[in-house]
C-alpha cells in the first residue's frame, strides 16, 4: 500500500472513530498506523481530518479531547513501539490535546424531540477513573455513600464494592472526606507510610509526593493516624497533624474549619454573573454527570451564587433553581435536565 493509500486509510479510520462507528479491528489498525508514524506527519494527518470533519452535532472540547486521546486505549492488544508503550501513549495524548485546541464549540447544542424540538444545551459528562489525575476538582461518591472531594492532579484507588471487613483506599495528592459511619467496617486511608482510620466523619488529607509530608486536618469527628502500627495521634475537630515521612517528625497545630474547607474545595464554585450553561459545564466535570438545559434563553441566563464545593449536586441544583423560581430540574437515566416549569 502506497503512502497516499495509507493517508486515505488513516483519514477514513479517524472519521469512523469520531463518528463512533469504528470496529475493534479498525481501532487496532488505526493504532498500528499511529505507532509507526512520525509525530509531525501524524499531527498533520489528524489536523486535516479534523478540518474536514463535519459532525452531525457540535462537539464539546472535553469530549473531543477524550475521543482523540483514547484512540490507543481501546486496543485489544498492546502495540509495541521501539521507544515503548508509555512514550506512545504520552505522544498520543499530546497530539490529542493539540487537536482539541482546534475545537470551537464549548457545548453540544442539539434539538431534542421530546421537548417539542426546543433547542437545548447539552453538556456531556466525560468519565475519568479516580486513579487517573485530572486538571479539575472532582466530587466523588463511594460505594458506601461516603463522599470525597478530590483535588486536581490527585488520585484515589479502592476496591469497587468494599466487600471486605474494611473500607480501604489509597490517596496520592489531596482530598476532603465525609465518611458514612459503619462501626462494622472501619474506613482506612493509606498515604505513603501513613494510615488514617476514621473514627468520625469529615477531614482533609494532603499527601503531595513533591512535599514529602502528610497533613491530616479534622473538621468534625475524630480520626486516628498511624505509622508502622504505631499510633501517632488521635485528632478531633479543629486539629491538624503534619508528618514528615523522611525524618518522621510530627507536629500538631490548631486549624479553623473554614481554612480547611474553603482554601481549595470552593475553587471554580463562585459564580458572578456566569451563564447557566457555563455553570453546567463546571458541574458536569466536577460531579461526573451529563446536564441538559432546555431552551437557549435559559442556558444564557446569568447566575450569581457561591458554594463551598462540599455540597451535594442535588443541593446545588436546588439553589440554582431557587434563583429563578420558574426553573426546575429532574433526573432522567442519571442525566440532569434543567428547564422552565
């Protein structure tokens, strides 16, 4: 097959991928092309496809980035590359990020038949595993109903159903926890050499690899902090522990609840005359839900409100709808629909 034929085939495969009609075999074939192409050649090829691409609906930037960066992730078999799969994946993500910058639509706008062809703004959720860092804060509900606010660039790992005798997770980065009590199943957080056992409910843990220090701050309830099965402290409300993992130095300090909660959890949650569609975009990423706003006028309506970021999505939506008494929200198939009454 000649170079022109290869380019035509790549063009066809990427178009099929964007249209979500790519078979597993075609995805593997596309990844094979990417594995052997030079970076500049690959970028130009994808850029040309993107310029020619005419989707049936406008595509949000986040969805475009995810679709393009996942070209390699759906293979049934890993592709070998002379520099290794890790480099290949990073290369793919870098190219996908560049291509995503070409996207001019921030929201997916489409007519919805079940709303009498009224135009809607649709913000589609992008699913990202909790073990994959993102550049935004996420509110996560665990299998036991506990909630975690996960700082940007941070990750957590845990068993999917908490089926054992304990509820254990590993944290790298920073997170605020509000834990559902269960005396029969202790909740334990592992951060490097430190193990934090929940004896109460709400607390903040900061364990950034670059700082080589673990900080545990309790806003309510009680937690026990251990190292090598040795109890370092039992912290109660408004207490904070700093533990340097290299020299095992321990320091206790008082802390205000407001400082722990609002210094980072409320990031991006203060809205000063922000269009509702932009608010929906932030909430969609943060809570991992798709949101539809029925009516372009409603989508463009401005919101003036602020939140701590620790609230449930339902509580936030209640406030947003209370701002305009004619507005309501419903949940359909785990998607949120905001409309006028």
